[in-house]
């Protein structure tokens, strides 16, 4: 059994964040100076983890944040920032790059539906598929007990939650995804695992099946069921349905969100912020 811990960090605050501009996958803006100490604080919180690799969205705000984190952890020259296109922010279509105040009704309507295809953007189903592809690839490229730094976006994290917060159930995950706030440079944690051979895969499938609940979640994505027992990562209470393992994920893979995003200061106080 291979188990990998992913530390998900949202990019630092940008000019568009300050100016109230909708900032999705089509647009970008520079980091603002006041976010640098916040990123440095997150870097200090992560410094003792010992990352094996770093994956990052292709957008400039995430790339710059990743470089600052790597520098702040003292990992420059050792930890390469690898670009993964599936970590790009949600494409908000025609409203991307527009002032929120001018397009609030249209944005909110699409946001509540979690579907921007009506304005030429992505649907929630498409974004959830990207999340599954990204985490499947990162897990497949990692070794057992690796720690992996993932630098991406706030709206994308909502879909990480929808996919991997199995203990909430489909309705709970949907509601939480609409209300969760990921602070700039905030840190969350996802644990992923991959069964080692048919024997572990069968055991993982049996554990997942024991926790099967409501099945399909919002946007037609894979639902994580009820309370469940122990999933194939050995994480208590995952309660994932078989779709959680097979719905776009690599064979024998499962993931669980174990820590919602916190500021670097608060994250350092959790058990996930302790040096490995």
C-alpha cells in the first residue's frame, strides 16, 4: 500500500483579489506586496515537512507563490516546481476578468449551480474530472510516504472538497463547498493511497463498499457515502462508495480530505504542521 500526503496551498493575494475582479482560469494578475509575509509564514509552517515534489497550476500567481514557498522553506535547487495543467483555476467563461460588482447576478447564478458553461466556461463536472486526473497523476508519480506540495487555487479547492471530503456525505459536501473559504496562502491536507496489487485492491474495495452511502454526488461526480469504516488509505470514517475509487481515479486509488485550509500560523498548530 502506497500512502502519500498532499499539502494543498492556495496562491497569495493578487491585484485582482484586491480590486474585486473575478479571477478564474482565463486571467491572471501579480501578487500584491502585502501577501509576501503571509506566504513566508506558510513557508515556515511547511519547512519541516520534507517534500519529495511540488506540483503547481500553470497560472502565474500560483507559479510565483510556489517559488516563494520553495525559497522560504530553504528548498531552492532541490525541490523542482512541476507545472500540471489540471490544477488550473475554474474557467469562469465570459465573466472571467470582469469586475464582480458589475456581473454579480450572473456570477452568483452560475456559482450556486456550480456550472459556468452557460457563459462559455467550465461545468462543475469538468472541474471535478480535472481534480481526479490531477490527484491520480500526482499519486502515481509519488513513492510511499512522500509529502507533496500542491499550489493552486481557491475555487478549485471547492472541488477537491466535493471529491474527497467523504465523511460529509453528498449534500454536506455540496453545501460546504459553497461556503468554504480558502485563505490566500492557506494550507489544507489530502491523504491519498494506492493499493499494492490485487490483494490490497480487493481489501480497499471491500472497505470502500462497507461505507457506501448516497452514491452519486452533485454535478454527476462520484459520491462519497455515509459514515463508513476504514477506507483503503486506512483513514477511519471515509465512507466512500466504489465510485470514489474508480470514478476517474487510477485503479485502486482513494483520497481523503483530512484538513480544511488554514493560515500558515494556524496550520503550524495542527498535527499536520509538525515536522515529519
